[in-house]
């Protein structure tokens, strides 16, 4: 499950990068919920894993958190958040 959270974080970060291009900012409406679910999965994976093998899960938490944060900032800059 830790590898799944890392892959989910990478996909969320790639979606965030694509959504930063002009005229593609509306992709954040899809990427933010995707990254939020990935953040929840990553937190559960880290909470249920052993102490020594948490690196991939923590990376997933960071990547999904950054994707949510920057997605919200991008939507606010573009006027997409009411």
C-alpha cells in the first residue's frame, strides 16, 4: 500500500504540473479530489505500516499535499474558486 501511495502522489503531482499550463487550469477540479483521496490513502498506509518502511508513504503524503495546495492556489489565481 505504501508503493500505491507513492504512485498516487506522483500521478497527482503530474496532474498538478499539467494543470499549471494556460487554458488547462480547469483540470484542477479533477486533480484536487484525486490528490485528496491519495492523501487519505497515504496517511492510512503510513499509519498501518511498520516503522522502518515508511519512506514511500511519506513521499506520497508530501506529493499529494503539495498537489492539493498548489491546485487550490492555482484555482484561486484563475478565479475558479468562488
